[in-house]
C-alpha cells in the first residue's frame, strides 16, 4: 500500500517545478512535461520515491536512531518544527550552524553550556550576581536556545538528514556527504539530485507540498517508533530485560555543600569571563 497517492500530491501542488530556464538537467528523469514555460514533475515517480524514503525512515526510527530535519526557508520552518517534534526528532529551522556535523563536539559543548546555565539558575547560584551579569547570561542562553534548542537531545551524530530544498541547504548536504550520512531530500527541478541518497522530486516552495510529503514520511517514522516500543514490551515480558538496567545509578563523587557552592560560583565566573572576551 502506498503512503501517499497521485491525487493527494496533485492537490497539494507538488507537481509544479521551476521555470524551464532555471532547470538542472540532472532532474530530467523526474520531469513529466513543460507547460507555459514551467516544468511539471512526474508525480507517479514522486509517489514511488516517497514510499521508498518512508520505508527507510521507518527502519531508522525503529532502530532507535535519530533523523535530523533541516529547513531554514520561511515556507517550511513551522511545518518542519511541528512534524519533527511530533516524532521526537531534532531539527534545524534557523541558520544552519556551519560545521554542525563535521565539528559536532564543538556544537555539543554549546548545548551543554545551555544546560549548565539552566542548572546554575535553578540552584540559585546566580542569585548573588548583579542584574547586569544575570542579564548577560540570560541573553546568551536565549541566543543558544534559538539556534540549538531544537537539537538539545542530539547527543551523537544523526543517522540521516532530511532536507527541504537541497540547493538552499547545500552546506548541510555537503557535510553529511563528507561523513557518509545518508541524505533524504525534497528536490525541485532547479536542484542537483546527484548527492542526495533518497531523492523525493517535488515542489519545495509550497507549504502544502512540503506538508503532504512530511506527513507520509513522519507517519512511517511513527510506525517504526511504535514497533520498537512493542518489541521492547515483548522482550521485557519474556524476561529479557537488559541486565545492567539497575546499575545505571549515578557514581558522582559526593561533595560537601560548601564545595558544590564554590564550584558553581567558579562556573558562573567563567561564563561571565567568556562573555567579556567575546
């Protein structure tokens, strides 16, 4: 059974490509015809490609791995944020942080910094700082949250990238190619599909078109997550629960309260120093 169909895609305007003069010849196999100077995408091929991509995404989700969604264009931002959140996947809808994949440890440091600011705010360490210092820290926290908040749970490199408009997000695509991370992409007639592993030929400028394709892909991922959950329940019922489940207790050294306060104060001072240097 298909995840989507010709009529649904047609209604959403997935078939509209770009002007003929803007086309990329590598997209020729996916173009059905030209009408009024605009290329029309072959939706029969789109249906097949959506099914192929959805099946692969389902397997990734079922194995407990993460797919990073990337869409910084205005029409796609909100749709991607909603759909990715629904299946608990990370996403980037602001500016793509250069080196996010190729320099992942540095990005993780920035995310950890955000968590540390939260921790120090909650335990009252910042209560004895001046208003100006607290304002500096909260501004830094807001800035980090805007660009990295949606990938806070991404503790390791994603297993795949899902890109809307592979031309606009070419830096993200290049980084993924370099690391051998498979790329799923909605590819319009003006883009180059050669470095995309799972090409979904469709209109990448219309919100409705993007939404219909994401609906099909995210539904497949949801199925994968539910199957994973069901398998876990079956395993536990059969008494095959992981042996080390009870051993995951924190093994942090027990510090005196005074030691902890001193460390927290030092961390706060370090943050302010970094801000001044920046």
